[in-house]
C-alpha cells in the first residue's frame, strides 16, 4: 500500500462515471466511464483491484488502483440470493 498514491474514488451516478481525486491537491485527476448508475467503489480482498458496482447496469467494472486504468466491464449472469452460501442463513 505504501507505493500506491493517495486517491479518492467518487462514483457519479447521473453521468455513469467515476472520478479519481488527488486529496492533497483537491483536484480531479481523471474521470472514467463505467456501467449504468455506479453506486459504490470497493476494494478486492487483496487490495489489488477496485470494483465499481453499477446498480442499474447489473455490472461490475474492475480497475487497478495504482494506474486507475479501467478494464472492460464484467456482466453478472447470476442472481443474488437471500441466503448466504456459506451458512445457509440470511446475510444480514
């Protein structure tokens, strides 16, 4: 993590984009087009990939944090279930 620059990733729901902000300069560095209605930007467990959850597009958009280069969208083909696959209980 020490080699990664400090960045803030902001999903812009109305424009279907994510803006990358340098918090030290208070400046937008880049803005990337992602899927329809991005809601959240979350890290993978190993912190090597950021995922954008595109709510109405039913897609996830992967990115590599150091370069903030957005990869091709991955479309989900599975439906979310109301039970946890690990325990068989509800996830909440």
